[in-house]
C-alpha cells in the first residue's frame, strides 16, 4: 500500500495546483504521425496506472491495443515512446549516439547524483562511468574476487541461515549482496558501517522511478533524502581513503575505490570526488537491488521446482567433491556451472530485476511508420519479449534448455540490455549468483513456505513476503 500511496499523493497535489494542468505541445499537435497511445493525466501521465498494473501487464495490454512495434505514453512526467519486441530492442541498441542519447529520469538523477551533475553535462558523466565500469568489471579483473565471494557466502550462511529452520530469502540476500559489494568495492566490512550505508538505500531504490514531485511522504522525496545520506557517507569514505593513499604513496589498488582514486582522465587529472561517488553509488544500487533480486528469484525457483533443484544439486556437488577441505571456488569452477547458469538465466527471463532503460531522441526519426520527435524519451523493456510466445514458446514454463546451444534469438533475452550500453555489471552478477547458488544447494534442500506468493513492482520485482523457504540441511 505504501507504494500505491506514494504515487497517489502527487496526483492529489496535482489537482490542488491549477498551474500544472495541461499544456499542449504544439509540435505534437501538428501533422506528425505519432505512435498510437494515450498520455493520461497532465504531468502524472500513466505513471499511476503503470504502478498499479505492473510493468508486464501495462506493456502487454498496450502492445495488443495500440501497436506491437511502438506506442506512446507518458511516464515520470515525460512524453515517451515505448519500443517493443526484438526489432524495437535492436533499433534502440543500435542507434545509441546516432539518433539517441542516454537519459535518466529526474527521480534517478536527484536521488543518485550530486546536484552539480543533475543539470550539468550528465551525458559526459554517464559516458565516463559506463566506460570506466566496463573496464573494472570485465572478467579478467573479477577473477580475483571469486574466493572472496565464496568465503563471504559461507560466512553469511553460517550466520543467517544455519541457526534458522526457515529464512526469508529476499531480505537476507540483500544483506549478503550489499555486504559483499562494500567489501569488494571499498574494503568495508564493519557491520555497523555497512548498515549506515544500507538503510538509506531502501529509500533510494523505492523512489528511483517515481513521479518527480517533491512533497513529504512521496517516494520521490524519500529517494532524495536517502540519496543525500548515501552521498555524505561516501564522500567521507572517499576523502579518508584518498588521505591514506597519499600518506603511504600507494600506487597499487586493492579494491575498486582505490583504483578509482588512482585513475586519471584523458588530461592526466585524478577523478574528482563526485565522479567517484557517482560510480560507487551506481554499483551499490545494482548490488542492493538488482543482484539481490536475481539471487532471490533463482532460489525461489529452486525451492519451487524439485526437478530443477536436483539437476543443479548434481552439477554443484561434482564441483564440491573436486575441492579439497576448505578450498575456495575459483574461475575454473565457475566455468563448469553451465546448467546452473542456464537455470539462473531462465529465472532472469521470468523475473528480470531490471525493467528496461531510457533514451532521449536527439533528432526526429521514423520507426515502424511513426515519427518520434526530437526531445521525446524512449523506453525499451524486457516485458515486450521475455514472456512473448513469439520468442519463447510456452513462455510461462520454467525451461533452462532454452539456453542450450546458441540460446534465444538475438535481442529477445535482454536482462542486461544490449549494444554499447549493455550493463557493465553483467559478469559480476553472473559470478555472484553462481557462487551463492553453489553454497546454498550444496548445504540445503529448499522448500517454499508460501505458494503463489504475490509479487509487486518498485524499481524491481519485489516478493510481498520475502520468499520464505524452509531449510533442510544435507547430511555430511
């Protein structure tokens, strides 16, 4: 209910302020053949309908009613063209920097970035972050983190799972993925320090995609407050680490923060504190929300489908038996987890943590016979392909074999996006999910405590009861 009220409050404010009522866009009322669809109420648009219906239903209904190729709507206070299907995904992924440029909703910018960047050259900041993150999150750089992931997963299960006969997977997964990110990104392992960073992230992730009206009680207002607390804490960490590196004249990095502090731009200048903070915030948000959501639904399906669990258990036990006492996982072990990764990908198909991404049209262009005017925002979404029977026969069935061989057709399975802006954390997420799967299934058999648990949507799918599962430890 809190999520619903956070969207309804801006609507009430809208009607109290007559100055916000409908301003027609003269450009759109001309002779342009715009995509079919409706824009809903002034300012609020169809954001409330989107929140109440959920993204999958919202998208599929409009594809049927308006167009399977592209339709118009208004979300987050912006006129928007939603591109659908594999051709729509391909078009947007292929035209980055040609017809389109990166665009973030105001709610994301205000919550995540420093105020100086919100109205400044966001495109430059985004480009720097994306290229830099690709470099530090590529497989060669991540191999060294696998033993740390494994060690922390073991410790987490000992402390949070073993003492209990039942756990709620979603909250404990968030706790684990965020603690792991703090360790790998910033070498922070003090539980109280981690908690100071984690608490505001709940506010940030709940309001990242909300109607941009800053009133007490709204998700947008909460996201701004949470973002401010996170940035203040990170600045303190960055300044302290920079001081330490200067004092010892360190030239090597031990974590991602150290690398960022030692990195220079094309002019040979060290990265400034705000840029470093923006990069760290992006990675922490992904760890707190999207990676933990992926882990949660992978384990949800393992608890729900015994035959899938048994096949994963067999593969993971073969790996476990090849290890010496106390020996940690390494890259070669991850590469053997082929069936387990197919299972994880099928979970990502059915319950994708990310919903899609936005772009902005930099010029008028046509697609599927319709004109997208310059300045309009575009949106590609996982929900136009992932459960579409055109691309995935019998789409509601959990079937890891879809990913055998060459896998699904291009541009149909897009949990990490595609093109030059594909999620730089894809490999990090793969390693984290597989390491956690290995530790859970080699220690427990899982059983769902609630069948058909309801899922609601914030920035990611959220299980209402947190996916409670009963634990049955394997005999040693």
